[in-house]
């Protein structure tokens, strides 16, 4: 059985959107997958009653506290021990659930990932990743997109390993092409850190390194399946893509390519490099986004993503 824990109180429109997303997910997940709603049982029951749902259909783990979106992530996580986020991570560590997902306070989710779950042995730092659409119809994984704003070359090298394994395991790409985001394609371009990372990546057989990539071809396709960068630049790239989608939508432009920038279809951002599957959703997640976040978590457990990442780190 696969047990997916969902933060019922996480997100701008929780618990309503979360519960509706869970209902939708039940028609897409496997028969051996069970969803655990973690949050205020009374509020969950109220939403179920409003929509004519039987709250007995869910496995509810009561959590008396909620972490607000604007609260200081570390302080709130440490002092609200009975929040839905804290309880979710504790259940994950105790083995009562196999994966945990939330559209709530991103900082608190990252705090729980690092402080409660811990980093995989041999890994310098975990990271967060995101898929972005390409013009050729495929997706490219970019990492880090916000966890590590300052990185060393060895960290970028390990991100490439994590990204390559994710692309194989979750995206079905047999031999993922890994590129390093830079201001030029030449090996001596960019910062000292970027140049050293290029040297490390060029001399490895652990992944398929194809060289530097410039930002002007990032969405073109046909170049790489995984794009490695530090969390500062990666977050700027991700938010630029999100902003472009919002602007194009406001302008009334309708095109299948731009439609694929809609965060709802990706569900959430996986945290790579910690000891259990964790998915962080968008704060404004709709029921569709919640459903896809659950499916992402289920797939990570089914495909044994964390075990594969752990084995790769141990072999270094």
C-alpha cells in the first residue's frame, strides 16, 4: 500500500481546495494508494458537510494548529509542533505515511525537509526542482529553483546527478542530457564557480553532460533534458516563466505551448536529496493542482525515487 499524506490546511484556499483535489485524485490514483488528510478535523468535516461528502471516506490525522503563509517559516515550524506541516513530517519520519505534500508555507516545508527528514548521506545540500515546457513538446527539469542561493561547484555537480536520476525515473528519459546554465557556451564563461562546475561535469561518466546553455535558448528544446543552476538564478528563471504565462493569459493569447506553463498541470515542486518524497505546491493551488501534486507523490513512491537517489549518493 502507498500512503500519501496531504496537508489539508496548506494553501490560500485550504481546506476547501485541498479536499476537492483529494476527491478528484481518488479517480486517478491506484487502488493500493491511500490518502491521509492532515489538519483540523472539525474544519475538514465542515467542508465535507458543505459539499455533501462523507468525511468518513478520508483517513484524517488531526492537527490542532495551522502554519500561516506569512509566518516566519523556521520559528513557526519549531514552535507549532502540532501544525499540519509538523505533524506531516513527523508521520513521514515515523513511517506512517510514505510521502508528504503541501501547498502551504514553502519555507516551513523546506525547514521540515532539512531539519526533520535530513539530507541523504553524501549529499552536500538538497535542492528543489521544477519542470518547464519546451517548444518541441517535451519538458526540461531545472534545478535548483530556490533552496540554495549560493552554491559551490561540487553542489552543482551533485544537482546534476539528482536531476539526471529524476529525469530517468519520473520523466521516462533513458539518457538525460544535462546542461549547465551560463552566460555563454564556452567552458571559460561565467563565474569561477560555474567554470569549475563545468570542469567537474566534463570529466564524469555519472551523467550525460552536454555543456553550457544560455538563457535565450532555454525554452527551445532539443538541447538538454536537465538544466543545472544555483537556486538564486533558477528561482528567477522559474518566476519569469510564471510571470510570462500570467501576462500572456491577461492578453488573451491562446496557444498550446503557453498553456503548458500553467502550474496546475505540474502539481508541485519536488524536494530532491532528502530521505522521503516531499512535494511543495503553489500557494494558490486549485483542486486540479492538488490532484496532480498527489499523483506526483504517488509516482515518486511507486518508482522508488528516493532509494535511487540514495544509491547514487552512496556510490560517489
